[in-house]
């Protein structure tokens, strides 16, 4: 077994309270493209034109037609991969308590994790811009765009748009989770985007071990992370969880 995988298994076995911080890298294997970086959604769509709250307010039909409809098609058919499933197994074994995610695809909940802090809200649900009623995205009929609530109001993703603030409860709870854990898995994120970038720092300052799982080095590597296991999230997590289950 790879030395770093063995080290992670031992660290997980010894840990009492594990938290995970996840990003786009864990969902790539589920067919969800990242927003930022190479091949990302923002290479094709100008976020200021389609993902800013002002754009949504000005012309919701346009935002739906160009961006939201395509994302709905991607997210509706996406399934959790070995990365999500492995983190769910760690919760089932009473290891992981909380997942803090920058993703909006709802795949951690689909895998079975029950305490998921969604920093940027969720695309798995839509909410009415008038009465706030929520609808599961995959059940929303988009034969007419923009889709509407029973009350006639326009539906919008329950996700954080540019120009909107991170939900205060998500901020507060993720700081609590970071400060309280003794091991943090940082998976599929370079954690360069604030305020999520603070989360591993808070965990480290409170004495937690930071185990990074990423395909390449990030600004966290050597600075904040105790070690980096280089690789795809699904494969690495699968190896760790399989080895842990054999202990
Ligand atoms: Zn409504």
C-alpha cells in the first residue's frame, strides 16, 4: 500500500472528529464541470452576464435559458461517485461529522451524508423569488422558461449568485466545524477562494491535522496541509476507506 494512503488510514483511525472541505474536484468524476479554471463553465459563460444577481433580477428568462437550463440537465442526471460514497461511509462509521462543501450539486446528500454545510447554497433546489417556496430542481418542469411557482413567482436556483453574500449560518457553522475537528480532509479544492480558504487555516490553528487529496499541488500544500495525497478524489478516497474497513 502507498505510504501516504497508509498514513491517512492511521490518522483517520485515530481521529475522533473528522470534517471534510470539498470542492469541484470531487464532483468532476460525476460529470459536473468546475466553474473556475481550465474547461470550467466560466470559460464559456461570462459570470457577470449570467451568474450575477443583477443579471438574474434584470432578465431571469435569459439566465434560465443560457445557464440554468444547462446546469439543470447536468445536475439532474449526476450520481455520487466513489469520492462522495467514501465520505458517506466515513459518516456511517461515525468518523466524519460534517462536510463543508463549495459545490452546489447536492451529491454529498445523495450519497448519504446528513450534515452538509453548503457554502454556496444548492442547485438541487429552486426557490420562488416571491414567496420563497422551495422545489426540488429535478422535479421542476422547464417546458416554459422561466419556470414558475404555484404563486406565479419566478423560480431561481437556491444557490449563491455573484453579488450575493454567503449565508451567515453556513459561515458560522463551518467555522465551528473547522475549529472543533481533529482531522480535516481537504478534497478536490485548492481552497484559494475566500471565505472557504479560511476553513483549513482555522482547523490548523486549532490543532487539527490537515490531509489534502488533490490531483496537483495547491497553495495549501506544505503551508497548511500536513501531507498531500496526489490523485483523483474517487480513487484515493476509495483506497483509504477500503483499507480502513479492513482494520
Ligand atoms: Zn411562490
